[in-house]
């Protein structure tokens, strides 16, 4: 039975979240602030910590940093999912939090997010926490690790007559923001194919995520908030809370935001993105990358992409925060290659080299 430490300065919210998790089968203890959470962390040894972002004294970010350095545990941030709170929540995810869920406006609204909270905590209990490490250090270690290693399946995509390029499609969920920071900054500015990312995330977060990634990448990173022609050297982050498809307008490839499909469980939906790309681009001109996340979104369509002649990468268990999505692609026989996150960009460069 998984153990959860609930940290919140509100007595009523703390009690209600604890009751909700106990009813779902978790063993729960609570803490009223960051200092108390750190004191209880070692003796209770929880499998998951739910951590309020805004608390008096030691705030949630400070507490998170201490947890990830001193006693790494999967942490779920309980945050106000507003545009104003997006940067703080993304910083928490960068620092190693597994996921963020919406903080209810009051006890009455807790029932609205109850299922999401329970499912997120359950997934976090089987996740892999990341220690705090600066981006520059992560990239240095990635380059050191890659040096001298052989990559398999490194034959470049063959050009075809009248070729207007292709697309890289990335699907990612829980643990995604920090994983994308392991990959996208390693792509060169002249990477020849556009990259479209479906990251499961609420609407208010993806603009801030794109802005953060754009600051640290050589490629341009932008939120796909309106119909946009696709360009090389650019990464398009699907707008949160909706879906995105690839289509053609005037002979050009376009990324098109769409309302969230009611028959899909996750948004932006990876399967819907890949399905649209398969209708629009020859499979041999597509590369699918399925990264960390709970569930199975993207596995069926990327397996079909591979069957039709496209290329696919599944993230390895050793680096995945939650192995669910890439594991399902591997189980279906749809992964051409399995790599830890810090080797994905280099494999993409080998498959899609810059034009000479």
C-alpha cells in the first residue's frame, strides 16, 4: 500500500485531500508547512509527496528543492493552474516534480479534481524521481555519455524526388517538461524538419513551456496556438487542453489547433496528432518519438507509423519518469529503437541530417 505525505497550510484542504487519498487505499500522513514536511520525510518515508505551491514560511518550491536534493521522492505539486502560476509550476516540474494538479478553489470544488488527483498520485507512486541538476550539467553529461557510443539504426532518411521534407512527432506526458529539456536543446538550429510536440498539459501552461524552451534551445520553440505553416528549425508545442493536427493548405504543411476530441482521454492527444500526420505526409517522411507518461496515448498510432515504414523511438525505462507510454509502444512492437532521453536528439540528427 503506497504511502503519501500531504503538505498544505490549509487545515480543511489538508484534511480533505488526506481523506480522499485514504478512501483510494493510500496510507496518509500530513504536514502543515515545508519545515514540518522535511521533518516527517525520513521517518515516514512516503512513496509520494503532494505539495502545496503557496505556503507561509518555506514555500513549495523551496521545500521541493530540499526534498529532491536531500531525500528524492516523487512529488505532485498542488497548484493554481492559472497563467500567473504557470511559470512557478513549470519551475517545479523542471526541479523534479512529477506532475502538477489543480488546487481546488475550496473544499466543495475538490470533488471535481478528485479522480485526477488520485490517478496522478497513483502514477507518481511508480515513477522515478529526478535529482535537481542544472541544464548545463545535464547537457554536459549527455555529451560525455554519447561520446564514443555507437547508435543503432543510424541510416539517414533517403531523400525522394520533389521532397518537401518530413516531420518529427513527439508525444509526452508525466515528467515531460524536464525530459524535453534533455532533448530539444541538443537539436541544432538548422535541424531540417519541423518538430510537433503533444505534451499532456492544461491550457495555461504550454505558452510558458514554449517560452522557457525557446530561451534554452538553438531551434525556435513556439506554442501552436493558431494555424501555422511548418518551418524547419522550429519546434511547435501543441496548445494545452486542446488537440493539434497536421494538414496541408496551399500545398504547405500546417499545424492546426483543434478542440479536444471527446472520445480521447488525454490532451493534447498524441494519437490524433500522429493519425493526422499519416493522412498528410508519407510514412517514410515521419519520425515518431514516444516519451515518459502514464497510459498508452500514442502507442497504437506510432506502432502503425512504424509498420507503414516510418521510424520510431521509445524512451528507455532507465530515464523515463513514468514508463507507461513508451513501454506500451515497445510491447506493441512499434519501437524501432529504445533510447534514454539524453540520446534521442543525437539519434534524430543521425536520421535527419542537415542539408549539405
